[in-house]
C-alpha cells in the first residue's frame, strides 16, 4: 500500500473498535477493517489508472509540437500563454477518451 493510499484510507475510515457478537461470543473488532481494504484497493487502482505512461508523454509532446503554430495572445509566443497549455491538455484528454 502506498503512503498516500494509506493516509487517504485512514482518513476516510479510521480505526473504530466496537464490541459485538461474533458467533456465540461477544468480541471486540475493528468496524471499518473490511471497508478499509476495499477503499484502499480502489484508491490504488485509481492511482494506476490516472498515472501517465511513456505513451502518454509521447502523445503530449506530439500535441505540443502540433500546437506550437497556434497563437493565443498577440505579441507573445504561443507557448508563453496559459491558453496554449490548456489547448494541449484538452487535446490530450480527448485522446484518452477514445
């Protein structure tokens, strides 16, 4: 489990010890133990799904090169404007949707 995953999991589902019947005996157990394991598993999968791959970086560089000819602000090179990077990001996200 990554440190970020562990911190997010514990924040969402802290240890909550309770007493209750298990079988024929009264026992103390962590109420959120199972929920934490599912949350953690989902969190780590989301981190993997959202991480950039070398192919993603190549796509971003290719899109950057394509966008260099665009001008968003007069008197400034396109790559100095926020709009330029927003356009690169939007185009990259569209490739991820496909």
